[in-house]
C-alpha cells in the first residue's frame, strides 16, 4: 500500500469485492443523547445492514471505483432490543437509504498498523444545507445547516490483504455525531445524538440475523440486494423524512 492507488485497492477489497459480487456488512450498537446540563442517555439500540456492489468507473481510469449500495437500519428498545414502532408516542422512522452510493478515487487512505491487523480510518465531516429548513419544518429540523461527523474504521488482516482474493474478511466500527432525528420532533433544542456501533463483513446476506431479514422482507425487500445501476443523489434519514412528509 505504498501508492494511493494501492491504498484504495486494499480498502475496496476490505469494504467490498473487486469482482463485483454483492457484499453485506451488518452492524449493531446504540444511540446516545447529549444535551447541555443533561446526563447522557442511551435512547435506542441500533442494528443495520449495507449491501454493496463495486463497479469500475471506466470514465476515470482503472483505479477509480463506484460503490453501489442500499442500507437499512432499525431503532431498537435499548433494553429488550425489540424493533421500535413508536417512541414517546411518536412513530419511529427507520433508516431506508436507497441509494447510499460512493465514488472512490486514488487517495492516501489513513492506515493504522495494529500488529497483524490493518485499520483503515475514514473520518467524514459533513456540513450542507439541510433538506429540512426550519421555516418549513420548525418541529422536525435542528437547523438550516445539516452538520454531522461520521467516523469509520475497517479492520483486515495483513496476510489476507497480501493475497490475491478480490475480497478479504473484515470487521468494522462506526461512530456518528448528528442532530436530533427529524421524527423525534425536538426542533432546535440544543444537543444531539451519538451512534456507536460495530460489525463485520458477512459471507452472504443470509447471515443477517433472521429477525432483521424478516423485517426488511416485510417492508422493503429490495434492500436485500445492492442497486444495479448508479443513481443520485443519495438518500438520508433527512431526505427520506421529507419524502414521507412533504412541506405544506
């Protein structure tokens, strides 16, 4: 991994598969609230999956890739881990991001050596105009600018990366700091959420826990597979909420 192209190639073998086969990641964790002068509180459990297909971006050369993905995630009771349909009398809106695509070009991927393990570190600060302006969504929007921080870590064995397989086994961690979710109806109240999760690359979608697969099959069965073609823009919890609740 001495060049940016080699770094990205190792990362995509960890995150997906060079042969274009579908790859499923599954994760689990918790969601915590934070607010001035209030104790931290574990509000939700959280469990999700991402099904991805890697394709080469022929327009930008042999070392450019497109990652086509859908991702679903469910908010859980923090104690029983049952899937929530309501919270404090409000309907829960689970995560149905279709698509959640990425463009990857050669870049020096930050890496930490951990003995036999290699950790790829991806820290993604986000700040852009919110799909839910306060003037249109005073109860559901934290502000006119969406701000969040996504921190990913992907772990693979150096011996696996030294081989020729198009995909290597991997585990991952994910931390996210974000505003209150729109469906929580907290308006511009100070504070927000921290997501703290960990997971792994599965052998196939069939390894997703049965309860979660059943919920996906009942609500959005298309999320069992990656998209076939590139589309944009990406879906987020904020754009999905806007589609469910168009401004009046």
